[in-house]
C-alpha cells in the first residue's frame, strides 16, 4: 500500500518563511542568553557534567567520588542517570569545545531539532504547511521549552529524539518502499531515546503495542514478528549497559521508588497545577497568579473557551466521517501519550517526585500539540484549521506580551534582570522568577550557570589552575552543595563533600586538596545549607593551622600534603 496522497496549501513558501523566522529568532535569543553564562546547573546536571569530565579524562562513564575517611578517590558508574547525555558532552570536550560551553552547543542543536521535528510531525499528520508553521511558532515561544533548554538536562536530547521518532513512524506500516530502512532508523532512535532517559522504555512499549495492533488487525504476521523484533532490539544497548554496571552502583530506579513525603492528594494537586499550561501554554501561570489573582486568571481563559468551542462546532460540521482516522493506526503517538500519562498520573503521585513537573509537561506537550494541530488540519478545510490554530497562537502571544507590559512596562518586559542580579547572580536577595516578567528572565531561573566559576571568580580559577596536579591529574576541592554547581563542569577538579570531610576527614591529603568557602553575597545559599560564617568556624576548629588564601568572593584553606 502506498503512502496517502498529500494535499498542499497555498502559501507554502510563506509558511516555510514563518517557520524559519521563528526558529532563527529564538536560536538567536537562546545564543545571547546562554553563551556568556552557560546553561543552568541543577543537582542532576552535576552528575551529568562530572560523568562527562571523567569520560573525557579516560575513566569511562563514571562518577568520581572522594572518601574523606580513607583519603581515596574512586570512580564508579551510576545507572540512575542514563549515559547518552554525558557521552555527548565528553565527545564535545574531546574535539576541543570547553566543558562549560558543551551544554550550550547541545541545547542550541537540540532546540533546532525540536522545533523542526514538531513542524514536520504536524505536517505529516495533517498535510497543511501553514498549520505546521504555526506549530513551530507556538513551540518557539513556549516558556517551558525555554526553561528546559536553558538547563543542563537530558530533555534537551530526549525531546528532539522523541519527536523525530514519531516523524519516522507515521504511516510506516502502510509504506511499500524503503520500509525496512525506516524501521531500522526508528530502532536506532528508540535505542538513543532509552539511553537518554529511563522512561524511554515506556515509549518503546507504546510503539510495540501500536505495531502489534496494526499488523494483527491487517493479518500481516511476517511484518508483525520481524518488524517487532527490530523495534524491540532497541532495548539491547540499554540492557547491556545496566547489566555491565550491576553491582558497581545504585539501582536503576534509584530514589524514584522511595516513599514520597507527599500524600496522594498532594500528588493530584501537583498534576492539576502543572496541567494549567496545557490550556494557556505561553503563560507562566505561577507568576501571573502571584500578581493578578485566581479570578483574573480564570477570566483570561474565556477567549480560550471560545476557540475550543469554535473548534468543536467546526469538527461537528465538517467531515465527521474522517474522525476514525484519528485512531493510533497512523502513528503510535496516542498510545505513547496514554502510557506516559498513566505512569505519571496513576503511579507517580505515590513516588518521591512531584507528578508532571515542567520536564514531564514538555514531554507531553511536544507530542500533544502536533497531534491536535495535525488532527484539525486532517479533519477540517485548510482555511478553518489555519484560522483556529492561528487564533490560538495569536491569543497566547497577545497574553504573553500584554500582561507583562501592563504590570511592568515595556522595558522591564524585554530586558534582563536588574543590575544587582547581573552583578551578583547569587545574591541572597535574588528575586524569585515569579516576581519578574522579563522575557529573558526565563534564563535566570536557576542561580548557578556552567560559566560562573570563571566569570565571577577568575582569581580563584587562576589560582586553582596553578596548583601542581596530583596523581590523578586533578585538584581535590572540598565544597558545600552550592559550590558543587560551580565546579561541576571543569576538568582538573574533583569535587569532595565539605561536610563529609568535616565529619571524617583529616587535615592532610595525598592529593592537592583545598577547602573553598564562597561569600554569602556572591553564592546563593539555600536555607538548609550552613552559612559561610558557620563553615569558617568549623574549618578553623578542625584544622586551625591550615594555610589560608582570601580572594575577592571566596576563602580557600589548603590541606597539608601527606608525606
């Protein structure tokens, strides 16, 4: 059976220009926002970056650990974090890209791949170039996507792979030519997907269910078995990696299956709260709610209800006989979404993470938006579909523009955060993102960036580089939790836990080792972290004779070399 005949809309070139403009504009903004300070660093990012550094230093995909009681450094794999992202970072370092800039390159490439993939997926589902271009424009200015791609997270690789996987699979069972190469390509993408996030196994399950369902319904046993085996082989690299590291590290599930401190009701509330952006995707809901109140926010949903109502009327009046074609036969998209939602709606409220946080919502959104837009383009006349999707995009852009301007004025909407935040990015008075509506404020959400050590502590960086390398070619830096975020991207530095050293370490080390304490006015200290004054006192009480170096924003104690 041949691929379905495709129709073309007028203005195909105009649609392409619109999509390219959206991609080029947002890539430019991303580059400006990320290139100087780098991507944001979270606890997960520390593991990705340190694993990448160890890979670059020839120790494999392992995480370095310092044991203060025995004064020994070891490296072990961590199967809690899949290996593809640190592997990519490590390859970038091998070709000469600075470690602090490697995540920026991945974010920019992933951003282009995500936007183009969502556009192509929408076109393949609905065959309307204009609707596909509008989806690209919608995704290009979607705040949660900006937030994800400004961080050092696995989603910057996972989301583009997920979208392009579905591009490959659309109408694949009905192809009469090049079916096997596309099937093999889908298996490769699936393998990479699973090696990026463990939840890729759920995606594989959805794809296999769809493949089996279609071929059983059409009694094509040969393709059912052979094609299913090719797709199922995607799990082999992941399985081999897990088996190879079993016994050397923590379980794959890690802390995901620990009992949550939240109740089931808390989990349900988290789902409802996170799902608000499914209705108003371009609105940072928490920020507006903070200033406008719930009643105003509910009032703003009225225009959306009008668009949804118009879509319902249009679907009722036009081509109702084509609705059965929306079943998962053409693509595994709906089955994958249903399995993913079942995992996070039914299981996740009982587990340790907040259900459907922005990472989960972006995974759902990058598939859901193309499906809805493609369905409308498939079921409705081109003019109706374009008008509905265009109105939806225009409404979101209008709210995104007008609400911040009405609250803060035009300059505050566009500019970066206030000078004091730029000069002292870790100031304790750092304003939460809910109080800022600047478009670029999405990139200042996290207080730690990959370039911050060199940018804001150049004297400390130069001094550490001048220290003689030890047996492993590194300097051991004992820091508290905030300091881990600053040192994580840098080869030549192994991070040790300061509190662990205070509890069990000694004043001498076989490695070039230092204790680094950052000043409170330049590093953001969470409430559960000891303040600098307390750390100074603890170090001086433990080792009163350590040589001390005082820099502009930090104090360094140098451990005695062990003879």
